[in-house]
C-alpha cells in the first residue's frame, strides 16, 4: 500500500510511551495553571493596593475631621479650656464628645487640654461632692450608657497619655508629689476619682481598662518611674498610681464585681508582679494584695495556668532581673501573710506550692555562702563547682530577697497547712485519700526543686526538727511499701512523665532531711528513745532504700554515674529530667543507707544482710572487676549493697590484676628513701606524700638513719619496709603523738584537736591511709603480729566519727578516706584470719 498524502489514513504505531497528544495536554494544563495563578496574584495586588489607598484616604479624612473638630473645640471652649464650666461635663454638652474624638496623646496641645480637663473635674467634684450628677445631670438611669462610655474613654485617655509621655513625666510617676498641680498627679488623681468602687459605673470602667491591657501600660510606667526615682521618704506615702492599682486589683474576684476574666498574660500577676522589688515601691499595695481573697484569686489563677503550661511572662528587664525571679520574690513576700490567715485553705497551700515550684524551676541554682551540709555531699569539688555558663546572674539584692523569703516561718506555715489534715495513723490498713496524695506530692515537688536551687542550710534545721515532714513522709512511704502500691505524682512536677516511679519524689526529699537529722542526734536519742524513727521502722526503711537503690543502679539505669555529672541547672529539666532526679535520688539514698550502716555497726539493730541486694551473683562479680560497667559503678557508689564475701572476691581479682600489670617493672626501682627512726612520720610524709599513684604501685625501698645520722646496714628486700610500716603505724596511732585519742575501753578515735598539735594533721591522715593501702597491696601486714592489734583496735575506729560533731568538715572528709583504707585492709585479711 502506497502513501497517498492523506495523514489521517496513516496507521499509528504504539511504541509503548506517551503520545504527543497526552504530552501536549499536560503542557497546556500546566500553562493554564500558571496563567491562572498569575492573574490571581495580580488581582490580590490590585485589591491590596485599593485597600491601602482607601486606608490612606480614610486616614487623611479622619485627620482632617479631627482638625476641624479640634478647631471648633478651641473656638467654643478655648485652647486651654478657659471657657469650660461644670455644665460642660453634663450629658447634653459637646465637650467630651469632641475631646474624646480628636484627642491625640502625642499632641502637646491635646495633652494640655486633657490635663486642664482633669484639673477642672477634680475642682468641681471637690466643690459639689457629687460626680454622678456632674456627668449625668439630674437622671443617671436614662443617661447611664452615655455616661459610662465617656467615663471609660476618659479614664483610659488619662492612662494612655501618661504612658505615651512617660519619659517626660519620669520624675512624677511613682512617688507622692508634694504639689497636687503636677501634670501626672492631675491625670492619675482623675482616674482614682473615676474608678471609685462606690460609683455605679466603677466595675464597668475597670473591666474596660482590663480589656485594654492596662496592666501592661502600668508596667512600663512603673519601670520608667522606678529608674528615675529619688531616694527619699515620699515613696512611703500612697501615690496616685499605687491607689489606682489597689482599686483595680480589688475588683477582680470580689463579689458582686462582674469584671471580665482577661488573659493571664495581661493580668496583674504577669505584668506587675514581674517588676523587680515591687513592694519596695508600693508598700501599701502589698498590704492590699496580701489580703486573703486577692492573693488566693491571683495565686490560684497562676497555678491553673502553670499546670496547663499556658503561663506567659513579658520579656525580662535584664539578665539580672529575669521575670520568673521577680515574680517569685514578689509572690513569696506576700505568701506568708496568706498562709498565716485563719481562713487559709488546703487548696490555697497547694496552689502556693505549685506556683513556687514552677518558678523555682526556672531559676539558676543559687550558691551557698556557707560550707555546711548539702544533700549530695559525696560529690567531688569539681562536681560541686558550676561551669562558667551556669554562673549566677541574678541581681544580688533580688537573690538575697528570694533566699530570705524561704525563711523558717514560710516553711512552717506551708507544711502546717499541707499536713494539717493528714492523719498520722500508719499501717497497711490505712487508706490514702486524694488529699493526702496531693499534699505529699505538692510538698515533695516544692522541696525537691528548692533543694536543687536554693542554699539548703537555712531550710534543713527547720524541716528536720520543727515540722512533721519526716514523720509524714515516712508514714506515707511505709504504707505504700506494705501495700506494695505507690501512687503516681506526675501532676506535681510537670516535667516528670506519668510513668515515673511513685517513690521517686518522696525519697528525693526524705533522704537528705533524715540524713541531716541523723548527723545531729546522739546515741541515746537514736537507740534508747528511738527518735526520730523507731528501730523497727529504720529496719523497714533500710529495705525500702535498698530496693530503690538497686532498682536505680542495676535493674533500670539509664547512664553510668561515673560518666555523668549532676545536673545543677533547672534548664536540664527540659532535656532529660527523669534521669536527673533518678541520679539525685540514687546519691541521696546511697549516702543515707551508708549512714544507717554505720549506726548498725555501732550497735546492731538490723541483720547485716538487710543492706545486701538480692541480685548479686557470679555475673555481677565478673562485671564489677571491669571499669565502666554497672556493677563497677555500684561498687564505687554503694558497696554495702554487695555482700562482704562478694566484695572480697572482687577486691582480690582487682588486686591480682594490678599486681600482674606491675610485675613487669622488675625488682629495681628509683624510689629509695632515707628515714630517721626518731622522725619516722615526718620524714616519710615529706619524702613520700608527693608520690603518684603509679609510684605507689611500684617498689618502695627504705633505709633507716640512726640517732647519730649514720645509715643502718642492710639492703631492703622487703624486710626493712615491713619494719618501716610497723614503726610508722605504731608512731602514728600512738595517743602521745596526738593524731588519735583513746576511749575508756581502749579504742582509738581521731583527735578533734589534732590541728592544734600538728599543722599538717589533715595531710597526715590522708598520707597514713595511703601507706596502709600500699602495705595491703604488697601483703605486708598479713604476716606480722601487729595486724592482730591493728584490726582489733582500729577496724571499729571509724564508727566513732558520727559521735564527733565538732570535727571540722575537711577533717571529716580526710577521715572518710582513711575509713575506706580500713575497709580495704579488713577485706585483704579476712580470708586468712577469719575476721
């Protein structure tokens, strides 16, 4: 078949791809879409241009109308209101209709007219004494809508005028002026007059001001006036601005007031209470706010928003004055008055605790000025120091006010109201109600954050000995333990997940407080009077602590303790808060359990195996030898969880490994020392105290110098070092030397007055422990008779440390090091001697 030239008769061949018609169709659709979007964009541009032109023309028309009405006003009433009389304030007058229409706060002439209007208003009210008839004429009921509208606009115009001209009026804003004709005073006094609670329109006017976010304007006014405030006694008098604030906040929440509820972001608590040291400026306002109804309303309002994470604060004034810190300081200064009120409710205390907890979380930790006890005293000095980026930035005065606000009276009042209705009955048959759980959760959440943020030396004594905190927490924990059911407390700390263990928060507070109590009670109180807890309860507490500690360190650890430092800033709560609180609880529980073990060693009231975890097996022992494992971390932080026989196996394995690594060093060594026998401790300290850990693991050889200064014959192949160790320990532990003293039953304990005899007594204690560890490492003391005396007289020495509260804290730390060495020595001798 030949092609005849007609394309319509040509046979199409399907090549398996898209046809040209399909490609052309898609191209056409895309082009159409682009054209449609282009036309739409042009249409939107034209519409926007028309709106802009209308707005511009409308603005010009309004400005022209303002100018026309202003000129008419000047012609009728005068440029300085010289033609105004009391009839001009009536409902039939054009005075306010024209003034409120054209008024511009930035126009100097308009501002002058408004000031003169306020002066005439105050003068007429003073003369007649009736402001209602001045605005409404003879019948207020028929003219109330017009009168309320004018009063609203006039009140806000006065405040807006002060706000717009606050920099020019900065010296007249926050103080009581001596001359009542001052500009700012006239405007503010007029507002005070217009919102008098006795007036029929007062509530509606205040509601209108609140809807216009008047507290945000007042905040800027106060801050401007505060910066230029003169240091004189006039601030002690109630200024007009202070009286306006007192009148406005008194409307909220007070019956029969019907003021609208505004967004908390623009409320008095968010705007005004975030001004630094507000009550120093307005002492009279503080008394008004501290009344039961007002403080309860605002604190409850803050608590509801904080629980819902909807609380928004204005921008911080500066780095030294963060909004959270200012709000906390101002709230705490009045919270004491609210808590001390006879009608203070349980719900009020819950709200105060919730708000305080929320605000404390946002603060950086405040350093303590005194080296007293802290909840994590086992941390190294490097761990206790804060990094540079976490240094305190709060203003010193503000910081002092916050710390001082957490005084004993506030803590007593808060815990008294929270725990006032909680029954002290203990036992598994006692059912916990919602109020008890809420009180425990609120108290623990507040105190946990307070311990992490504030210096606790001011709080510990009050909490431990003047409140029922320990007893209430113990009854709660004991009931939960016996019932095997811990209620969840996630609502009290918003950053904790709902699946957080219920015992986490109570232990975080109970452990440091009870540990502080044990440091101050004596033997008679603890053993005989069984205070603060009975010995049976202490035995139950040991089980609770052991189980919790084993759960945190072995069963469900997130990170190893030796690889993570404690989180000292609350900003960490946004990262991994659950791990932060778990780590704090593990440290506090291990410290308390170690302290209870010391009390049990002194006079046994619980079986030793109560301190031992149930999960220590061969797998645990094999891991404990390896650095960085969970088992190794437990051996460092809580060795009492591991039975003594298991610790001996772990120690011998580690000792054997170290000896094998050191075996390649050979018998020759550079560490040779010449020691005078009559100055053995001083010479040994001067020559050996600077040895590194590697040198201590190596060979140490000693040669003695007699009283004539001649070196004694002999080569130290080990025997002379044994003689050296026997003589130096006898010299150091001799009561005549002054490092130790002897009890009536011939037991040794550290001499609290050793510093008066030896200037380097702390270093001697540390060095003595180092030498004993070295001797133990080489197995020297195991084979000599002195070890019997040493173990029988000294292995109980450290049990007397808690009987010596007068010991210096640094001395105590060195003695703890010596205690560790004693434990190691006892472990090395146990298998051969059966001690």
